[in-house]
């Protein structure tokens, strides 16, 4: 098959693009490199640097494409609070531009990467796809709005659409920005460098951590799965893990003590969030394989940033 992956030089997009190429598909990537890195991609992938809002560029890239994976997005919850207009422009406006260009070029299916963040604070866990979203950040709102756009436009124009709500994906080569870095690589780095980790409240907030290879399995299945049109599907591990427990696991795999600083007044996000993945199992034959401890070990072994710290101190 022939795929276009928007945002394909990012953490998740590059893992997906490289896997698709390994499986014998033709892969093109569009990324503005605001968060992505081209060197994550196999050189055999057709890479274009550009904006998701550039419809003429999209026309040229979508020619003869069978399926689009739409990952291009701004992804920081904290930054979305500061810059909601930019998140609306890219995450919502860019999605609408892509859908218009797909209509114009006759591409049949789009697989959209949404987020478990749209659920927000709900009364019951695990969260199911028919639970009413309660987004608590502009980022979450933008993902929910993009879902509505792809499904509504898909219905109007006869395009196949499926949205995968990805929970807390982690794995090798995940970005580590100076501020608001994802929790797993941030905790690993602090543990390996003798730094401290900040836990909000009592550290008992829970999340669903899913290894990047498992997410890619779900994404690949969604390209050809039947009975998923207009579908919304959770993709997570289905396992609820507290932030305290994450720190414990990191101590176990690194052999280092994690210095924990508790901030009782800071905002730690929703108290609980874990995915019900029954629908993914049924429709995508989705079976998460990598447990958290094993995933952390894989990050230490295959991510050179962490591997170097382990070598230097042994």
C-alpha cells in the first residue's frame, strides 16, 4: 500500500513510518519539523518538510495514496494553555485542510491519532469510547474537535475515517524538551543523572502507559480493518499505574534511587485515567505485548541518551 504520514518525523510518527517501510509499503512523510527530527526516519522514506495547512502541497503528496495517517499536531498540554490559537490552527485547521485535500485527490481512508486526554475527569474508570468527553485543556479540546471534523466531513464526502485515542505512549527517542517533557523519559533522565522528580499531590494519580511498538501495531491494523468506519477506538495498555509506581519501576530497572519531591499544591492533572481497550481488541485484534518494566528496559537499551548514562556509571 501507499501511505502518507503527516507528522511522520515525530516520536510516534517516525516509529510508524519506519515500520510501514519495513513491511514493504511505500511511505511518504510530511512534517514541519517543529517537534520532529528527520534523522529518525529511514532514508528510503520520501520526506517533505512543510505545513499541514498547505493544500497545494497536500495535493502533490496525496496523489495515488491509499491511506493517510494523520499525526501532525501540537502536543503539549501546558503549551496549549499559553497558545490556544496556535493549537486550534494546527490541530483543528490543519485537519480540515487535510480532509479537503483528501476529497480533492480521492484518497479513501484516514486514520487519525486522537488522545485519551479528551476524556478529562470522569466518574468511572476505565474510560470507554462512549463516555462523554470532558476535555480540560485547549489541546484536548482541539483533538476532540478534530475528531468531529473528520467524521462529519467523512460522512458528507464519502471518506472512511477512524480515530484512535492514544493514551500515554512512551518509548525510545521520545522527545525531552527543556520544559513540560513527557513523564517517562523525564523520570528516566532524572534518575540516571542524580536529579529529582516532582510528584504532585501524593503521587497517586494514575495513567495508562503504552509502549510505542504496541501503539504502532494498533495504527497499522486500523489502515485495513473492517467495520471501523466512523469509529473511535482507545489504544492503551489497559493497565492503571500510579506515578509513584512509575518511579518505583524506574528505580528497579536503572538500579538508582529516585529522589522524589512532593508538591502538595501543584496541578497533577486528572486523578485517574486508564483505557478500556475492549473495542481495540475486537476491531483491531489489538493485544499489548510490552509491560511497563520491559518497556523501560527497552528504552535504556536502545535509546542512546540513556544507554550512555548507564555505561558511564558502571
